């Protein structure tokens, strides 16, 4: 009797697993045509990828008190480095900055893709904005993160031969930034802020990054090429006032617009976790609003002056107060983000001229041709 029951349960389990697999496959994102340029660029690069964890400690700057949790005399940055195995020579470095209530490993699909193409990618958990922050993530600490980025650049550059996991050396002329959400804001600040910018930054990608506070003088401090990636259904960082008008303020910023792109859709776990939700930002808004104060724009007023291009008199959007639009498949959103990021950095950093040109065509032409939800707006100059 017991044998029959177990046999029946086994058959049910097999059926459930089979249905789950069938559902997963049936609801997966549609991919670009196999003969398309985008399909080719979605393939991993020629290098095997590995990662290593480090803890970098900046003893020159303190961590502030946070909601009753005491401050510290230093800033500690647990960091993961993705790298191409066995690749020698001079390698470009990308520092990635995470969003609030998140961590440095939030977008592994991009980090691994970049490393497979020969890049070193480093991403830290910031002291007061990560999801593991004692007392809860505190967005006000974003003003300290540009210095964290500079410290991370120094830390990776200064790894000794015995310490560094990668075979090559960091090319100091090819240092880039990427950032998501609050990390996108960190990327803008580290690239452009007249007092906080790091002059070693040679290219940057801001994904769903707040920019509405910044007027033209802010974006005039450097001619570094920057790519903004934004979704029109982003409920946390409103597309209209943070990305759609960048061509009127930022002469060196190109924009990839994802029609129906949500805020959480950029995060690696969103597919398949949020595949069946109308808009996963309903969850994102709950998590972020729980750690923000009554005035989510207050931190902008601590960043600088109108003369520096930081203008609180601009029409600043709120957070999660303009509804939840219809979203595209998060898997499609991540394909687009990966393609845009890889092709952008390759168009700037590749040592091969033909490769740079091909990457530029992929970014400016093929991406929108192969994905109907994409529009590309070139930098004004």
C-alpha cells in the first residue's frame, strides 16, 4: 500500500515539475532573430569569467550614525570583482554602483557579460545604502558615494600582484562607471559634479538614474560620453523628467529608452521572479518608500548650488506617485540593458577600431531595429 502511495506521489511530483518547466519556457522572453546583430552581441564574449570577493576599508572617512545605530570611523566596502580568466595585458575597469536597498551583485548578467568581453568589473555594497544596512538603507548617504567610487578605483588599481585575481593590469585610461537607480545618481555625481567628479572616468552608463535636479551647467563640467538607460513604466524614477529631456540639458548623454521598462525590471532577479506581475514596481515602491523620509528630494539640496547646475527650483518628480504603467517582459528589458551596456563601452574602450565602429552601429541602429520597444536618442554633440 505504502509503495503505491509513494509511486503516486512520485508521479504527481513529476507532473508538477514538468508543468513548472513548461510554464517557465512558455512564458520566457522572445529573443531577437538568430540572424540579427543583437543576437550575435548577446552571445558571451571569448573569455571565461570568474569572480573574487574583497573587503576594502577607507580609514580616512567615517560612516555616519544611522537611525540609532552608531557611526564608525571608517567606511567598509565589501566588493566583488568579476574578471576574464587568463587574459593578460591592459584591461578596462568598470565600477558599478547599486541602487538603494540593493547590493553590488544586483545585475550579474551585465557584470558577467562585460567580463566575458575582457573587462574587470568591481561592485561594492555601500556602507549606508545597501539592503543590509543596520537601521535600514539611508539615501542621504549618496553624497558620500562619489568618494567611495574613487576609493574603489584606487583600491583595484593598487592590488598587488599577489592580491589581484586577474592576470592583466588595469588600464588607467579606460576606467568607466555604471550605476542603477541611486547608483545611477552616484554615477552622474562621480562623472559630472564640479567638486566630487573623478577625472579618471572616461565613460559611464546610468541605468534608471535620477537626474531631474541637474541643469545644463552640471552636465558641462566634462565631455565624457555617457549613456542613460531608462524605462517609460518606471514608477520610482519618472521617465519624463529624468530621462526624456536629457537632450536639452546634457550634450554628451545618449539615451536608450525602453518602452514599458520598469524600475525593478533591470535587476537580475526580476526574471523569472517578477515575470508574471503587471508591474513589479509595486514591490519596489514599498521597499524604497519604507526607508525614505517625508521629502525624498531633500538630499538633492545638500549636493551643491544653482551655479553648479544643482537646481531645486526645477520641476522635480516625486517617488511612486504617478501610477504603474504596463510593462515589457523583464527578460527583454535585461537583454536590452546588457546589449546597450556592452556595445556602449565597446564603442568607447575597444582597442580595435573596427570593433568600436561595429559596437557603435549596434548601439545606435541595430538595438532599436531588433527590439520594437527600444528608441535611441544620440547625444546632442
